[in-house]
C-alpha cells in the first residue's frame, strides 16, 4: 500500500463508492436474495455466476474465481494500477487524494508518463492527418485500398502516415516537446540526429487496453528494396511488448458497445493481419507483439474469452511459434484450437485472395492442439522406413504424455498405429512403460496431507470471513493455519473485536492475493448448522494436531542431542504435555 494512503482512507473510499453502484456501470446486475448477480466481465459466460455482496463490499465469480473489493474491480476492469484505481474512485466520491509516496520517484515517474502519453497522442493525430490529407496521403491510401483496407477500417484502427524523416520531429518540437521526449518514446533514432524512426511508412498506432497510444508500427508502401518491411517501437516507459496485445482495446470497446463479449478470439502474428481480417468484418482478432507469447499476455486473453484460435503464418517459423505458444495459452486455462493456413500464406493473404469465406473455411477446419502437433510430426517423419516409423512412434508417445483423458489417448493411438504399423496394444505398453516411475509413497502421502490441511485451513478462514455464529477466535491459534495469507486474515479478524468482519474493508488492511480467491471460492453444502459446526471443529482439530505433531517431532529430535539433565527433564515434560494434547478430542485442550 502506498505510504500516505491509510486503511482509514480506503475504508471511507469504499463506503462512499457502493460496490453495487460502481459495478452496475460496467455489468448489468440483478438482485437475488441478499446478493446481486450478473455475467462476469472477466471471462465469457452466458449463465451469470458473478456475485456482488453489497453488505460485505466484495465481488466473487464462481466461474473463474476472481474476487475483491470495489478498488480491485476498478483496477482490473480499467487495467490500471492500484493508485490509479483509488484516484478514479476518489474523484467519483468527491474525495481529496492524500499525499502519498509509493517510492521516492513515484510522482516524477507519473509526471513523466503523462508527458509521454500526451506526446504519443499528438504524434498519432499528426500521422492520421497526414494520411487524410488529400494530396500527401493519396499514394498511401491507394496502397491501403489495394490491400482491401477501406476508409472505415482505416478509421477504426487509427492508421496514419509518416511523410519523411524530418517532418514529424519538427512538428512535435514546434508543439513544445523536447528531442529527449521523442527519443524516450521511440519516435526518433537519436537526439543528435533526430530522424523519424518510422519515416516513409504507413503508421499503425499500438493502443493498450486503456485506449492509450503507447507505441507505433510502420509498414513500407512504396515497394522499396533493401529496407525492412516493418519497423516497430522498441520498449519504452510506456510500452513493453511482452505485456501488450494489439487489438485488445478494440475487443473491449466492441464488448462495451454491444453489451456482450466475444466467445472466441483469433490470435494472429501481427497487426496487419488484425487489420486485414477487420476489413472483411472479422473483428474478434488480436495479435501479440512478436511471436513469443508471455504468460501475462495469455492471462489477459483469458480475461477476454474462453476459446482462442491460433492462426499464425503457414511457414516453419509460424508453425514453430504455434507449437510453443499453444502450451502457454492452455496453461492459462484457455480452450485452444489451431487454424492451419496453406504453405507460405498468412491471414492477410488468405482473405485478400479468397475473402472472408476462405478464412472461415480454414477456421471451421481448426484442429485441437494435440491433433495439430501430431500432424506436424507426421509431416516431418519418414514413415516409409522402419527407422523413420520407430522415431515417429517414440516422438508420438512423448507428445501423448500430456493427454490426461484415456479415451482421447486411445483415439490418437489408433491414428499412430495406422501410420506406424505398430499395434495399439504395443503402443499402450510403450506408453505405460515410459510414464511409469518408482513409487514414492511418502512423498505422495505428504502431498495429500498438505492438500487436506490447506483445504481445512481455507474452510476455517472462510467461516471467519463469513462471520459464522459458531466461530470463537479465542479457540484458534494462528500457528495452526496452513498458509501465511490465512494467518494474516486471522490476525486482522482479531483486531476487529466486537465489530463484524467485512470482506470489502479487509482489503484495506490485507494485501490481495490469489489465495483469497481460493478461500472465497469454497462451496460447501450442509444439511444443518450442527453438521457445519462439526465439520468446522474437525478442520480445527486436524490443523491443531498437525501443528502439535510437528512440535513433538522437533522436540524429540532435539532431545536426542541434549546433554544437560535439567534440559532433558524439561523436554520430557513438554513431550508428555504435547502427547496428551494430541490424544485429546477437545479443541480447548490443544491451546
């Protein structure tokens, strides 16, 4: 939390920004009982599972697991920092932001960012006006038209034009910007020789999820040779290509205008593919800033849709990037399919030559990830020779290790068997042999035990947060709990005294973490309160016993190393006491 922004200020901020009122400006909510429900804005769904608890001041989605306070909601939905989310809500409530220091140079960095953001906005407007100029932009407009990009598409994506290498730097300097500003934004190649970094190119503004121009891409249109076809911004204070996805702002805007999210997104290699597909009415398209997709980009895509079609270029580089990135996307929880284009073709060429129908045909033929990988393996294998088939089988077995469904594996075994002439039975035996490992019972038992204790600890903290009437904090010890975040929440609960636990206010005192989502996601059903309390007590006893057992083992190990008689007597007394605690079925005896 930033220094100067106190928990008291955040509590007042949340009190003055009713969570239902704020979220209702983004998501239609319907009251059911004492809570409000709507479709989650962070993942695509048709049945509302996004719940807002007005009394406790928090939201939780039972579909994707996100949860938090009104501050966290604004932070996520607007893709802003914690400080900026607080400022948005403070402005809404008419509250004066306190002076704060997030780090010694925070204000300096913030002011610098504001200058650069305005500079990029002015540069984008300058480039756009060049393209629209009847004379100056004529040749570039004709080039775009030859690629099927009409005026409406050009307007949607804010396309522009760099006239030469001198005009843009001169224009921006006349507006009062310094050469260092232009250099820091990546607009010029150097301060001593200020030349437009995108000279003589059609310009594509790179816009982040908040609708801010953070970078540019440039594409030659004269047909020059010995010149890089594309020129893209380098990383700057505003732009990190590993965290930026081209087209996200358009997807978000379309969702806001239509009131519904795209169920599926198409991921392509570059911005020109996005624009070309958009020109034929296929607008649910995004692109990474390079072929290497990061985990952060994959998570951002997951917030926008549940299914993604990967459509990279039909060459070796595109296929290699596809194989690498589909695993990153699947790890983020996305349903992934792969669109295979003809050799040497990219999405832009596909729609220019065959129109949208040609692309939709390829999309309808999209393959599941494993089928795509196996097809690539088949293409790369020499299935006419014994040695080639043997190598193919071994490689296929390795690929199929990631398939958890036995039924799905059997389907692929049939395919591999047909191509390799190795029986399904032999393939299954090879698979079993390759995946078998030596039994490690103690390790597995410990994992199961740890998971059981973690679930027990989550349930205990869940009931503390929900103010279950049978919870007595004096009968719980922080050391029993299985996660540091659980202990932090418990210690916060103890400070409340007679005051009721409020989840929304908790976020002003306890730093948010994914584990809080896990706690709030628990969904238990009991026949009656007595049964629920019995389960709660059982969880507490299990946690207490594990803590006591751990202390016992440590003390016994220490005893063996003791030489002092008085220390040994004291240790024996403590071991005896802990043993009695362990045997007792009363929670109070374990304190």
